[in-house]
C-alpha cells in the first residue's frame, strides 16, 4: 500500500495535485455497504431492551417497597447497562455497516438533500423484525421513564408552606442525647454542646440545638432579642437552613486580633452563621439565619428555653424563606 | 574557658554523682525532703533558663514579661505550662509572623528547652501539663465522643479539613498529651472543651480512638487519604471518566470489513 503513490483526489477542485500522484481508480473507492441481516443479533437487541424495561420497572418496585441502596444501583444501573448494550449490538450487528467517502463540498443542494433522505430511509433495510424492535424499545423507554420519574419522590412530601414542627416551648429543659440536663457552668467561653428538649423525640428535625458560650461582651443581638442570651450562652437550631445538614462545626478565636469571629459552620456546603448577632448568614449558600432559641438559667443551674425557636427549622423549600 | 565535649560529659557525670551523694546524706534526715531538695533549686534554674529562651525567642511578640502586645500576640500569664507545652511540642510556636495561622511543624526547640520554657510560662500560674494515660480508656466510647465533638471539623478519620477561616489539622501526628492539651486550650479557631464537658478520662478515650484510626484500616481497598468525597470525586473525574471515554472510543471504532 505504502509503496504506491497517493491517488489523486477525485472531487475537490483547485487542490494542488502532488507531482507523483497517479489517477484515481475504482480500487481506491472505499465505499461499501454490508447489510448484516442477522436475526440472532435482532433477538439479542430485543432481549436487552426488554431487560432494560424490566429492570426499570424493578427499580420502581424496589424504590417503593425496599429501601436498599445496593438494589437501587443494581436495578437502575443494570437497566442503563442493558440499554447501552442494546445500542452497541444494534449499532454493530443490526443496522447496515456503511463506509462512504464524504466529499468536502457543500451539501446544501436539493438533490443532495433528497439523496441524504433516501440514504437515511435505507438505514433500516437490514431490519426484518422492525415491529418487535419498536415494541421492545417502547418497553425500555416506558420502564426507564418510570424509573426516572420515581426518584422525584425523594424531594420529600409536599409540605406547602407548613414548617417543620418544633418541640421547643417556654420552660423546656435542655438535655444532652442521653437525657442528662445541660448545666450552664459546664460550658466555658469558647465551648459548644448539642442539646435537645427534655422528653421530646430527639430525631425530630426541630429538636437539636447547638448551645454556645462566647464572651458576654461579644454578644451583639438585635434589640428585639434582648435577654435571649444569658452570660454569653446562646442556642441555635442545629439544622442548617440551606439543605438541612447538622451544623457540626464551631469556630471560636483564641486571639481575635488575628482570626475570624465566632461562628457556626455547616460541614455540607460551608454555610457560616455568626454566633454573636443571632445566627446571621456571613458565608455560604444558606438563605436565612439559624433559628435562635431564647435561653435562661433555671434555679438549679441548668439551662431551659425562655420561648420557642425564632423561626422555621430545617432546609429551605418553596415558599419558606422567612426568617 | 572552653570545655571539650568529653570534659563536659565528665563534669556532668561528676555533678550527678555529687548530687546523688547529697541526696543520700540529706534524705534520711528530713524524711519527705527528697523531692524538695532535688526539685526546688532545679525548678528555679529551669525557670531562669526558660526566661532566657523566652526573651530571645518569644518576647518580640509576647512582650518581655509575657504580658502580650495588644493586637500582636496574647498574654501568656495564666495560660499555664499546658499551653506552652502544646504550642512548642507541636512546633506551632514560634511563628514567623504573628498574623499567620499556626500549623504543625518540626519543633524549633529541643525537649530540654521546651521543658525550660514550660517551666517559665508555668511559673505565672495556670494549668500544668496533663498526665495522660490510656489505661482503662474505651475505644468505642472514644469513637462515639469523637463523632459528637471532634469529627465535624477533623473528619471521622481524624484526617483534618477546613473551616472558613482556618484549617482543621490532621491528627496523624498528635500524641494523646497534645490532644488533651488542644481540647483544653482551643487553639486558633478551635472551640474549647473544659473538664466538665469532656473529662480527662473521656479525652483519653478520644486519644485512643485517634490512635486507632491512624492505622490503615481500609476495608474497601484504597483509602484515598481518608479525606472523603473530594478525593473520591477526583478519582471519579480523573480515573473513571478517562476509562469510560476509552471504552466509548473502543466501541465507536470502525468495524473491520
């Protein structure tokens, strides 16, 4: 092959012709069409498409009845895999394999368009069981469409404009996760602890609060919240107002001259809430401040709520952006 | 007069021998005097030595009398030998510039020098260096406490992370003593955990957990630095996606006629 001089290109005008070029011959034309006509391959494609559809339906069933991540992956992943395999087999072994030489000239001519249309029409000429393939393709798209729609349910129940219920009431005692009361003197300046309302379900989104002690001189609450902090102790909902993660990080500067102000930080997307000013957002994607819980110290030195949380607990959702 | 190393060693040995002899002579007479005779003069000497080191290495920021300089560095009176030991033994102090975040480095002082500086800072009062024993600590309880109080910033595997404004360091080199000291101090932006929030025994359990996760337990194979979703995502993008592209290329190759 390589010892022959290059053939002269047949169709491009004005192209410089190499001096050693030989005339273009029939042997240089790579155009060929191979029509597979393989009923076996068609059966494989149909089987794979049907499998994809069945696995899509299986995903819906698993999604509704069994809460198992490996099964989700197995069914939805298997459906995608079967669909991909069907496309590969169909591409390699069902539709005609055609090698053509595409001239570089423009195809914007009516007769070329007609030729292209005819070419596309002829693409199904090797298919003998077209209806079977169409039927199984419909099964695949129905199954997988159902599978993708089913995941919409993960957006959660439709709650309209209702807020997550919070068990915090005036006088509710703060306890830790083992039910032991939280004492004010356990918290040094720069400490935090997670607390729940005594007797309430600690798994409720509205239950956990993060109790923080900062230097009392740093507290800078708005006038409407005067008295919500006691001896520098403040409490906020532990649920981030952006996506509902637990606000698990706290920063407190040892030497404020060189470092940032005290803040609560959500580890999911780094929403940062300033402690001193009432949980205002100072960084990150959260759209509203952390709800604050007014705090007072009971006669026995334990902490209790002086009122309900200042705002809606939980992640942002349609219609709830109020503080 | 300059002392060669050999003569210096001989003199030191002679000094020890004399000291031991003095103890033998004095101790039977005074009963509990043993500790006092041995430690009081040497403690004073340690403090003096620590003061010299402090004036040379620390006073430009913390002031000659360790009272701090407003807006530059805090007073060290009352922080105790505990804080001095933490910052010096982890190499966080001395800092090149007072405004940068202190990070773990090779300690700038020898253990003897650190002991002298600890004694000097400790002479102003404050908490002593804690004695941490992992005997009787519980790995399971330590893990649970670590999840509650530490893993938000340091990650469940103690691999560290970031908080806006600071790095939460990896705990791969932290000794149990340094872990207890850090909890009590709350260095840089870390919150503080007083003895009523986490007892010494609870901190010992946490230290035991930190030592445990340091080992390479990777049931799934490659741990990818224990850093969680970011390196895992990078593996997905830089290893898995090229693999998928390669497969796509192989699938799309022209069939042999």
